C-alpha cells in the first residue's frame, strides 16, 4: 500500500472550474494539456537530483505517528500530527526542541488541531481547530497568548508582506439552509477582519472532502508570490496582496478528459458520478504536491495505471510536458512526495520516508552512501521518526 503525506500534504481531485466573475480570470493564463498515452519517464534522475536529508530526532517527547503538515520557518522544522493534536518543533538539522500539545476542552486548549501556522515575524504559533473555527495563539514555549473564533474550515495561512490571513474552508458549510457562504477562500486583514470571500464551490459538496483525507488544498510560495491549488480544482492561482484577490496562473487538462471538470453549477447527480469515477481512478485527478523552480513546474496526480507516483513536469517557456512514474530515487530510496510550506525561498521537492519503507530500502541497497548515512543517524528502526528527503528540480 502506498503511503501518502499531505502537509500539508496532500492529494487533490481534478475539479472546480471557477467562475470568471469571482476570480478575475484572464486570457493570459496558461493551459497545460497532458497526454497520458505518450511514453513515460521512469528514471527520476532526468528531472530530480538528490539534495539532502533531515532525520527528525526521536525522543520520548517527539514520537511522530504521522505527518499532516510541515512548515520550514526561522531555521526550524515544524510538523503537525493531527491524531495526537501536536505540533512538533525541530531545528533545521532535525534536533528536537519542543512541542505544542494542548488538546482538550479547557482554557487555552483545542479539541482538534486541523492546521497550524508559525508566524516568523512574531515567533508565535496559531493552532486552528477547523471543526469549531477556533484559533489558539501560543508563543514558542506553548504559553497561551489568546484565542478567537473564525469560520469553520481546513487551513489558515499568513501572507507576510501585507499581513493578510487566508482561511480555506475546504467545502465546509453548515447546511444548504443555514450557511449560504459557499466560497472556499476567506481573506482577513492582520487584525482578523474579513475583507473578501473567493473561490465558490458546488453546494452539493458540503464538507464531503473531509471523508477523503488525501484531498487537500496546496499553498506554495515561489518568487515572492503565493500560489494556491484549491482542493477539488484543476486550476492554480496566484494571490495578489495589493488587491487582496487571486488571478489564475494555469489550468490543467488531460487529453481525452477535457470535459471531466466540475464547477460550482453542476447538478448533484452528474457531480457524484464524476467524483466516483475520479476516486476509482477511471478519470485522472487528485492534483497535488505543486512545485515551481524557475521555468519548471511540477505536480503530482493520480490515475489507475500508475506504478507508484505520477508526476508531470511542465516547462513554462517551451510548453513541453512529460509524465513520470517514480518509485525510487538514484540512491534506492522510496519516493513519497509531499507538500510543505515555507517563505524562505529555494524550495526543493520533498519526500517523506517512514520506517517501514526505509527498512526495505536499507535491505535492498545496504552499501549506498546516502542510505548508510541515514542508517547511522536514525539508530533503531523501531524508534525511527520520518526522514525528510529533499530533491532539486533539474533545469
């Protein structure tokens, strides 16, 4: 069984052709048309080169069950384990520092930790309970600063140049009658005053994505710009902090499936039929793990005939696309792509390696230099935390 990590990590269906009025679409957006019939690349070295690894230290206080989000901020690595309701904090080398574990119903606590965000400017951590809409703010010693309520949703993120906060609802609405706000993206100012609502979603999707943990929105920061890949979407947007709005960057289509895109106006029956086909892999989708480096853009998607993880590499200058099916890197390490958040630039493609996969890799390639270095760092496999493996996109 393939393991997936979405930090957030995440997989996302091919969906949501947004209306022009709500997103200010222009004719300048790129359209990426992907052919699934052309020969695939199985050699990872043609597009990605190994860069480095970080072993997250395993102590009695830092045992990670699973990673649901990763943020790199102020030379620290912060990870979210939603099941434990804990944010673990490591330094840039993976040494454990501290954690925020305040799950509960008391003052300064949260019932669920659906998301978090570390504000590099204040050095505070915001924990978001999406089911209740509660946000709890802590300092790095886990001391309570304040708490307040927002809309129910899935993700929060800050755009630091203007101080805007973005809340992503992920199709979360109370009911057809009680909640008429069928927009996924809510924009707040630095004082948490709501300014705009964007990205309408189909009302028949009410919270359905919560049943599929692999369907998540992706926020990525490149070239001083915030890129947004909404859940259930075939489009990537760029956030404009001056106008507090979004502009389409590109749309993604698959040859032979150009009309298999769902918008906010689709009726319930055809909507559910198409989503069922996507979940079965009969229709390509689950676009996620979006990365951009110069002219190269890459993203992961799912389709029924993949051997491991399907990735598409797109050259924004030449318009060339290549579909790749990666299982291992050149070192023999299992490749399990994931998304992470950082505003520090120089983003690398991330793979999250768990102990069960590494044990197999170690057995198959015991003499590989990188595998031996990881083995020396982790100690006992039974006590191993996930290893973060970074790759550079080849130009």
